[in-house]
């Protein structure tokens, strides 16, 4: 437990060192070689209405179409529009009517419908994929307090199964659970603007646990995977579990006692029958049974003597390519000084070996802030959007910096995507204070 507390204190210190300088000690100026330049081939851009830092906007791609939530999500009068875009051309296929509420979860396609959840009103909004028209608004009770216990968590995701069922997580009142909902219970004949109250018998609560949902859920191969964690770091238990989609019941759950969970976003990855979890340790399970294949935990009694890896993972998600995971962390350029750690052990851009969870290569750019963005791998290159420091491009195998495009301005914590040879990211238009959706072709 001493090792857990020590490691957690390091994370608290490092995560407090955000935003560039992080109060680093004054150093004498010295000339450093200029970093090579990279010229991005921008094929299209799309101006959005999203104000401030557009970190909560997630681009989701189905087939050749990109779906995103646009609108004003930060001010008092919130509204959003769901937009469908041809990802190859940037052309808007349709823009749904304005809904005056706040949404922070992802868009999910289930059959011919698109679903997303309101953050405060506890409604499930449904749109037609072909036309963009509102098809239905759904809730599960006229009792708002009850709805809080069954509706999707505000910042988590929704997943679809067999074009019919939706799964999401809820951990209201420290009662973590997975909810299964049959969309066939929605009456699409009714007036779509009239809220339908669906009988609660049509939803199933699975795998209840006296903890909080830590991670966005993951649906693969007929199973929904989830992670729960407590708030007390002296008695923390991280639990990784799996729900059978067909049976609607808990398949397995594994308790990990020597690590902790922070962050809470996309912290799992499924590949070839294996489930990888990044939860203060890198853990690989047999996805069907929950049997551990390996667990790589960094324990430090007093001194850090190797590069910190998954303990600093911010949960923006990982990319996978050729047996390696690519991720960013909460570390910044001032973290080493603040935490009393040798700078050589701090890397906020990391390449992890999928065979054992260990670091292959990493980088800590000069004056870098914390990062919460998923690196994207295209054509043997790793792309990492930085906070006001351009787009960094690395050689996938060696980690060598290919170049930096300082004309690409992002927040370093937005969600991105890829399609064939296109990198999709949200630039930050600092003059208009809005997001500029951008597609870059990678040669």
C-alpha cells in the first residue's frame, strides 16, 4: 500500500504541473537545434460553432460518414446540432435541428438510428441516419431522481449491439452498473418532440457494484467490458469486468489490488481475443475468461528509476499498430522539477509494447503541457496534436521526430479520428475561439 500511495502522490504532483512552464526553475538560455518542419496536406476544413476549447467534441466515423456534435455547450443557453459529414470531401450531408440542452457523450449508430444522451435532462435523443430528422426523445421515469440512476453517465459513452440494443454505464450514488436497453421499445410513430416514458421493465441493470464506473465501456465480440474503482486510495480496489450482451448477465470480474485508477475515459483496448486495460498498471486479460496474461505494475518505494508509463495515462485512448500502443500522459515539461524526479524518467508521448506493457520509446517536448489526446498512426507515422505547439510527427518504429507543423493549432486534449489516409482533428481557431474541423491527407 505504501508503494501505491507513493505512486499516487507522484501523479497528483505531475497532474498539477499543467500548462507549459509549470513553475520550473529559471535556467540560462541556451541555443538548441531547431526542430524539423512538417508540412500538413490539408484537404478540407469545416468551421464549427463550438466555442472555447472543443475538447468534448468527439468525431465518430461509420462507413464513410463522420458524425459530430456542434453547438454551444459551455454557456448558460446551451444548444447542439448533430451533423453528418462526408469524410472524404468535408461536405455536410445534413445538419439536424437545434436541441436546447447539453450533451457530452458520444454519438452511437444503432440500426438506422443515431442516439446520444442529454447531460442534465436525462433524455435519450434519437435521430434518423438518412435524413437527420429527430425520431424520438426517450426517458424512463417522470421521477428525475430515478432517471439519474438509470440514464447514461454524462461523460461516458453508449455502445450498440446487433442494431437493436444499447448499453451504457451508470454509477449514481456509488452504485456502478451496466444498463441494457432494447430500442424496439421506442414508438417511432409518435410525435418525436413529445418525450416518451419507457417502462423500466425494458431496461436491465447488470453487474451492480458499490463503486464508481471508472472507464468508458467497450463492446467487442458480444461482450461489454467495464472498469470500476473506489474513491478511497488507502483501500482502493480496481475491478475489471465483462457482461454477456445476449444473456444480459455478468460474465467475469477481476479485482486488482495493487494499482489505482484515475482519469476515466478510454482506458481499454480489444485485440485478437485479448483485453488490454491501462489502470495505473498495464494489464492484459483473456477477454473471454478474465484470466490475466500479464500485469506490468511500476512500484516505487522512494525513488523513481524508470520512465513512468501507465501510471500517468490520462485516458484519452490509445492507438494500436504493429504490436505497439501509442498514448499520451498527464506529465508536462515542469513535472520533473515539481516531483523531484530526473527528467529522463518523464515522457508524455509514449510507445508501449503490447507483449508486456513496457515502454519502447517516448518523448517530452520542450515546454510541453499535459496531454490528453490520442496519437494517431497512419502510413508508418505517429501524429500527436499538442497544446498550442503544433502537430508533432514521429517515425512509428524508432520514435525519431520527423517534423512539427506549427500551423496546426489544437488544445492537446480533443478527440480525433482517422479514415484511410486521412487524419481528422479539431483545430482551435484562437481568433474566433471556435473549433475548425480539419482533414489532413498523410502521404
